[in-house]
């Protein structure tokens, strides 16, 4: 990158950020980016968001959860030190915990949780803002397109008959969807904390986006996909940190034990029974605080899991 280009980019980012710094007391959007060993991806993501600021007050909260590659070191230099970007460091919270940590210090009315390997269009916050002007909207996701193939776009997700997340086709307009993908999920802050945020017992990575989507619906909130704008997401073959099948399965079983009635709980656990370490993982879940959490959820929620399955015609046992 030439020195001239760097100077132009720096001036542009400082100009955008200073405009936002003046209005941080009335922040509308808090964009929360959990990060671990993202390399250059996090800088590309932050720069994309700063260039696409528009006129809506926002902040970016970067949560560095124990990166070992120095990927967030660029935030200690200008223009980021005079910007609306805030860096906090954590150690080994995992993706769900890092998202919760960012939400805890966020000042915005709307919490926008994004992966640290995306780019956004110029008007993305305008689109989100228009959706949240409707009081019935609790959560929104854009279309999620692949960086490698921008024509491949998913518009929210559902579950197939094995409870695997499945991308939905483009709807004709803003549409209710069962699951908001974790690459970009925006929620009203009040609703987010009302449901307890991302499950605090989840490990490392896996199913946190599905669990909070399910929980939002069961608590009486509504989630939508907006097909009129897309973000680009880097789909990669592996994580830049260790993710075990044990972590993913633990989170799945914890989600099932927290929310499902007897029939669907039995079905969900049967999907994992032939998996290695099944008994060990199930024992860990059963010995956790999941039953206390389940009692709390069942007391406070407005719908049961059967309502959710029927509402979206999900091909899981009724």
C-alpha cells in the first residue's frame, strides 16, 4: 500500500470516527467483534465498518479473547486511537463469552454481533436502523454472502430434520426467520439482556447463534432477515484456534436440555448418541447448572418449543 493511499485512508477514517466520537453519548449501534487469532481479517473488518459509517452514531467494541498472533495491535496506532473503536482483552472466554463481555460495556441501544472476518456495504447501518424503527422487530440479520462467491447468499437459517443449521433462500421482503446466523446478528439491548444474552455455560464455539435465536422466540420476541442488503463473510475450512467436537456437542446438548420438552429432548440427544464421548459430554451437561437455567427459562418464557417448531414448520418431531 503506497504512503499516499495510507494517508488518504487515515484521514478518511479519522474524519468518520471524530464525527462519531462527538455523539457517543447517544450511541445507537454498538458493533461487537469477538476476536481470536484473526490475522489481517480483523483490520479488514474494522476498516470496512469505519468507511461505511454513514451518519448514524455507533461504536465498535473489539473483544480480543487471548489472541496469540498480535492481530489487534493495529488498534494502538492512529487513526484507531482517536476513533470510535474500543478494545477490551479477555482470556479464553470463547465466542459466546466474548460476545457477552462486549455487550456488557456497550453503550448502544442496538447490539450488532459480527464475526471478525466480514466486510459491510456503505449503507448497512441505515438498513438496520430502518428495521429497528418498527417496535415489533427485536432482531435482524442481513443476507450473508460468501467472500469467495458473492452470489452465494443465505437469508437466515432454519433446522433440517437432523437439527443442522440450513440456509434459507431469498424472501420477497423483510421476513421472520427462526435462526439469525452468527456472522451478523443485531438485537435490541433490552431484549438481549432480558433473555440473559448468549448462554453463559457454552464452551469455546458452536450453536450460540442458534440458541439465542431460539431463546428470543420462546421469550416472545421476533427475529427477521432483511434481504435488501448483504454482508460478505469469509467462510474458512478451519478455525484459527482449537475447537473440539466435544465443545460443539456440549453446547448442543446444553441447548436441548435448557429449552426442549421430553420428546424433542429425547430426539436431540439421540442425534448425538453414537458420537464419541457422548456419555462423558452428557454427564458434564447434567452436572452443570443447566437444570436451574431450565427452570428459570420455563418460568419466564411465553412459548414452548413445540410452538417454535410449528411456527416455522421445522421438520423435527412435533
